[in-house]
């Protein structure tokens, strides 16, 4: 992790951490094991994250790109706004 920010839990207690220094979002399982890293090469200076519990999507503030990126629970990009 390089300058971690914005930590959130999804409904299955997976931990999602914004890894600002590596321009990514990192997912850990409830037992703390690494699951995946998404957004490298796509996010620029991400700032915070939140989970939409109705859809279980993870929303990330992508600061320098001036947008919010929505990820599906499998780590794929759902949409930008």
C-alpha cells in the first residue's frame, strides 16, 4: 500500500481501500487476505470510496480525472459519472 485512504466495507465484509499512491482500489477478504487490485492505469489520485448497498457496487472518487468510477463487486468497471 502506498498512501492508503478511504476504507469501506461491503455487505460481505470485504474491505476496500483506496490506494492513492498507486492509483488503485484494493480489495481484501474478511480474513485480511488480498483479493484483487483494480483501477491501475485508469484512476488518477483516487480519494475515497463508498459501497452502494442496494447494488453492492463500490464507488471511487477519481480526483484528478474529476469523476466518480463505479466498480461491480467482481472488480470490473460499471460506469463513470
